[in-house]
């Protein structure tokens, strides 16, 4: 049977690279996007008309996430992988504390930390009906408290630290259903978020990560890992 994956933030950056890679590998891909008419997805759909399903998915909107789950149910009862990839890292994040707009941080937290939790909550039946299914939360080294040397980027770093805790809680909670949950630092990639000076190509990164996700079968292994599968310090 064809394997299936749901990806949030699938119309650009790493999310689009995951979409391309999984389509190439023959998966049924539910490509979550805030714009169903995104040119990147429309273009890919010409090549993969039967296996690319664009899905309206704004991760801050609980009802929209529930509606996306109802749409997916029209195609399949099971998902093999959910990749919570969507996130923001605003330029205001790089301001020193005196200039930071603390109220703005709520939006970042809503997208980066609560968004993945909303998605997992609404899509639980698709995971529970499929032992061995995986939830991949795309995190960051910036969510690591023990290695932190920064003195700003409060919103983004705090949101990824919270995502890491959500990943550990979900890993504990879903173990009995044999669902593997990971928080993954993908590395510094040349995307809109990473910028042009970043060291990694996002498609090559997506290919490496897909291989890594495939190879990971162990419910008891480390939850927070880097792009080589090595445990990352919390
Ligand atoms: N790039 C790096 O170097 C780097 C390093 C460490 C970790 N990461 C993590 O890797 C992941 C992918 O990052 P990227 O570099 O590909 O970022 P990106 O190029 O900025 O893309 C971010 C994606 O998230 C989507 N998104 C933002 N807010 C959303 C919302 N409210 N609802 C649904 N989708 C939303 C965007 O959709 P729209 O097109 O609609 O805005 C876009 O598809 C993120 O989790 C990021 O934190 C990246």
C-alpha cells in the first residue's frame, strides 16, 4: 500500500523540499499550506496529479486544522508520517531586549509551539490506527537550553524549547500506540528563514532527513536529535 505523509508549511523552504522528496519516493503527500494556489505546489501538481494533495492548513487556527483532518479522512484512515515543519523567525527577534515587542512573541509561540500540538491532536486517529507511525517536529539547536550562548532571539528560541518539551511529552504519551515522536534540528539551510549564507542545501537536507526518519524504528531512542540522528542536548 502507498505510504502517506502530511507536511505543514509545504509550499516553500524545507517543507517544499520534503514534499518534492516524498513525491519522488512514491508517497501520497498532503501538502499543508496557507495558500492553496501557491505556484510551487501548482507546478508540482502537474507532475504528480494523483499523489500531491494540497491542503489548506493554517496552524494557528484550530478549526482549520480540524477541517484539514476531515479532508485527509476522505483519502486515507492512516498516516505514516506527520512533519510539523511550519514556523516563523521574525527579523524583530534579533533586537535586543529593550527593543523587543514582547506581545509579538505570542504569535511566534502560537505558530512554532502550539501549531504542532494542534496538528497532532486533530490527526491522532490517523496515527493510532498505524503502529510505527512517526511525528517529526522540526525543531532547532536554538531550542537547546543547555548549549545556549545567545542573548536575544527570545521568541524563536523559547518557542523551539517549548516544542522540544511538547515532543518529549508526546513521545511519552504515544509510546503505547507505538508512535515515534522526534524533535529534529535540521541544520542551517539556505531558505527564506536561513538566508543565503547558510551552509546547507535544503533539498539535500530533506533527502538526508527522510532517510534518517525511515531508519528510525526505536521507540526508546533519543527524542531530540540532529540531522545525523545523533542525540542533541536539551
Ligand atoms: N532555515 C534554517 O536554517 C533552519 C534552522 C533550524 C531550524 N529550522 C526550522 O526548519 C523549519 C523550516 O524552516 P524554513 O527554513 O524552511 O523556513 P521558511 O523558508 O521561512 O518557511 C516557513 C514555512 O512555514 C510556513 N508557515 C509560517 N507560519 C505558518 C502558519 N501560521 N501556518 C502554516 N504555515 C506557516 C510558511 O508558509 P507561508 O509560505 O504561508 O508563509 C512556510 O511554508 C522551521 O521549523 C524552522 O524553524 C530552519
